[in-house]
C-alpha cells in the first residue's frame, strides 16, 4: 500500500534525541546562511523534534575551524556536518571522530582520504568547464583570462580551476590563463591583488571568480577602467551581485545551490544514523547558470523554494519522489 515507516518517530518512541553539530564559517555573503537554512528545513521536515542542531559557526574559513571540530567531538554529538577547508589536517580530526563513532558529512568541498562518510557538493568539474566554455564562446576563442580562488589547498577551488584551464586548452587553444589569485576571502586582499593583476595585464579580457568574493573583483575592474571590456563570471548569487548582473557588468554567475546542499547533507546523515543506510561516497548537484536573461525568473523561483530538489552522482540518481519519500 506504499506505507513507509517514519524513522524519526522510532527514535522518539525510544525517547532518544540525535545531536548534530553543524560546523561552518560565517561567510562573507549569504552562502553559508543558505546552507544552514537548508539543514534546518530538512530537520523540520524529517525529525519530528528528535534532532537537536548545534551550530558551531566560526568567524571565517580557517579561523576557529579546528576548535569547532574538536568541541563537537568532545561533546559526543551523534554526527557532524562540516566544511573541510584544511584537508591536510582533516585526517587527524577524522580519526578522533571515527574512534568516537561520529560520522562526518562534508559539505561544499571534500576531504579525500580522511574516512568521512560522504561529501555533498556542487559538481566542480561541471562548474569549471561551464565557465571556460562560456568565456571561450563569448570571447571568440582568443585573449587572456584569469582565475581567482580562496586557496589552492581547498579541494573544491583547485578542481574548478583545473577543469577551467583544461577546458580552455582543449577547445580554445588560442586563449591563455595568467597567474591565479588567492584572495583568502578577504575583500581588501582580493581588491588589491586584482588591481595589480589588471595593471600588469591591461589586455585581460575575462576573469572567472571561483568563490563568493566577487564584489571586490568588480570594484577593482571598475577602478582600473577595465570593467566595460571585461567578461566576468562569478560564483553564487546574493543581493549585492544581482544589480551587477542586471546591468550587464557580470556575464553570468554559477549558482551552487547551497540551500539544497544543506538539505541533502542532513538527509544522508539522518538516514545513516536512524537506518544505517550508507550513502554514496559523492553526492553532487549540477550547478545553475544564471544570466541576465533568466535572472528574474530564477529569483522568483528561489524565493518560493519549498520543494526538495533531486540529487545525483556518477553512480546513483535519486529523483524527487524518492527523496520526498
């Protein structure tokens, strides 16, 4: 008859409550707010009060991340959702969590080889390739372009850059990529480094911003007098960026669907804890390409978002009906 038991209700009947630690940076724009909102939405949809969220929100990437993880493990939570900005250190943290039988879901970026349960992220290979192909077509396969990212050590950013360069080399060999900027998500650093970049490469025709820190890049291009002739592709969508897309100063943005990433991260962790259902190793979402032509429609859809989106990876695809079930 299609009956499926409510697993959270079983926990309630046994008088148990799950404690989940959500370890994420505060963020510079709305990205991490959306991730946390997605987690809260899924808790409301699934847990029936049987889950207690413990938000360990640290000031910025790599500022308080270790302390938040250690605090979560020491407090004996049942599971952790975390953004691993330091994969090289994550292994030792994960060993502590594994000894304490605390599963960890990575969100947005991966920490390979650490023993984490799964990673929920955007498809970084699609993101980098999409940005490269769009710039290549718009710029007719010629000219110099640049990339900005937080840090080469963050797996997500390194993969986007690598795929971006590989796609340009494969399909647009007449284009070249100048030095990559690491901005460490500091607006002043991003602005200053971009001013230097534009001064050294006044013939630059395009730039791909892998992170949320796009506003100082746009400001540096404006102050350098390069904005009218520069094709800019950014990442994610937040109020201050919307006007730049409307005005045509930004060619496109690659939206990473943070709200859905948050929902997925909690869903797979919850199912593992209450049902021992091991998720696929990688759960990836395809990014949304937002341009001036579809911006208003996208904003309307985004504001009305109340459904669970499908998710998929290379090994498994789950449609809306299965996810809702």
